[in-house]
């Protein structure tokens, strides 16, 4: 992945967050404290303010830098969780990863998110998108379709972790905002990588 591609990926993910602020806010108002959209916007505004620096670095360092920016700027649980995901990817990935290395690093990053959030699959969190996407990446499945289906599959779940867990059964019937923002990121990344510059 060259510098121009890194820049396009970063900008696309940021734009996806900017374009869906109101949707993410509405999802979080239903089962959380309503700040997920604005928190993600704030985090990626900080990332975009330093996009030249991030894009110029090799992939591992770029991921680590973006992860740190999200930890510093995104409030709530999502900043530390997305930061942990990206910083772990940065530690695990070589500069030019093979598919197998990407699968391995993504798996390690998911385990780090589980540990940081003291959560697991099936608890109505971003993990419920990241897990199936990891499996699709490993097995050659369609990442976009997998991400959408996985986010939709959080709707009937009862939240076990995070602020939504305080609602108990009332969390059922709503999509998890972290699952939705994860799916939006997957879409943005695959769209750039599958579209010629």
C-alpha cells in the first residue's frame, strides 16, 4: 500500500464517519448516551488534521498513530477500543502484509479489543462485526456483505457489555452503534482498495 493509497483509505474512513454522524448519534441515543456519532467525528477530525503525517508513514506506524489519535480524542468507550484495534494492528503487521499476515494481525487486534472491553462476541458490541469480518477475510468471503449482515444481527441481541447493558431487555430491537461504525469503516476501506485510483 503506497502513500497515496494510505491517504485515500484514511480520508474515506473519516468521510464515512462525517457522513453518518446523525445516524450513529440516533443509534446511540436509543441504547447509549447519544455521543457516538459526535465522538467519532471528533476523533477523525483530529486524524484528518494530521493526514499528511499519517499517510507518509509505513502502514504499521500509520495505524499506530491513528489509533493513538482516536484514544486521545474520542470520548466514551469507542476511542480506547478503536485505538486498541488499530494500535495492535500496527504492532502486528509488517509494512507489506500478505493476506495470511493480515488475517493473523486482525485476529490479534480483535483479541486485544476483547481484553480492553472485557467483552466477547454475541454481547452487542463492535466485536459482533469485527469477528465475522475476520472470518470472511480468512475464508475469502465478501467483507461488505458480511459487515452489513453482522451489524444487522446485533438488532435482536440483548446488550451484555457497555452502557447499553444497563437497559437490559430494552436494548433488544436496536442496532449497536459500534457495530454500525465498524461496518462503515469496512465499507470505506474495501471501496478504496477495490477501486483503482
